[in-house]
C-alpha cells in the first residue's frame, strides 16, 4: 500500500509503517522502530524523513514501507535422535518473534521429556535491521502455508491462519516413530494486516528425523 499524496493523516502513516495507539509523529523517524533507513523521499514533498529533529506529515506523502530483509530462508538440515526411548518424539520448529527475529530450534538430544530443553540452533530476522526491536511485531501479521509436508498442530500453530506478531509465533514438524522423517516446507508471508498486501515472503524448511538405533 502507498500513502496518499494529499490529505495524509497519522492513521494513514500508521497503517503503512506500523505502530500502535496512541499515535505520535515522533515514532516515525527514519531508522527508528517503524521507518526503515532506505525509505525513499516523498516526491510530493521533496524533503527526506529525518532521523531526528523537525518532522512533518507531508514528508510521508506517496511512500511505501520497505522491509530490507527478506525472510530468513534457512534449513534445519536433519535433526537426528537415536537411543532406547522408543516413545520419544523428535520435533524441530521455527519461531517468528515479536521483536523481529526468526529462530530455528530443536529439543536438546536425549532429554527424557519430548519438546523440553529446546536449543536455538540458527537465527535470522524478518525485521529489516537484523537486531531485536521490542514491540515491532504489534504492527505486523504472519501467515504460514505448508507447501509440502504436514506441521505438528498438537505442539505448534496450524498453517493457513494470519497471526499478529504481538507475541512469538511458532510452527513445527515432528516424528515420533523410529526410522521415519517429517520434512516440511513452509511459505511465510508478512503483512501489516491479516490478509492484507504481502510485504515480504520466504521459505522455511523443517526436517525432523528419528533414526533407528545403531
């Protein structure tokens, strides 16, 4: 969505760049929580959005929100579990955090309780600056769609539903049978609203393998 070139208001700026009520123009400095550093200069106004000092609504006319970082497209690889506990499930997951990060996790090997003792094994980001930004998820929604495979909805979120990232959101793959594998490809979309214009997309792969003991 592009902001209008005339009759722009704070609510319009919020709809495009994110944020929560009460709205203040001081939230929308360049390189701060909501306005990426590479936001273009309004052709309708001619003045770039500043990182501090005097700021006007007119500077936001005719602009689009730009998310610099593509969604982190990574792979868990193969997470293996072997041993004598035949009922232990092997689960791997990806979490889109409320502060802008993407974290892949797997349970700590050989724990007695499935899904306990999770270990972060790789991290990326969905927010442009690559560092945790508390509260940024309040203005964004994420949708996971399974391209192949089946997610584990007993322990994690289902696919096909938009979730506001005001809290961390996690999807996972699980196998609980020796000698089997669960391989899931998820297409992840981000928008300012549930079902709105897609701002960024990416692929996450989760592979859970429960090997037969040697």
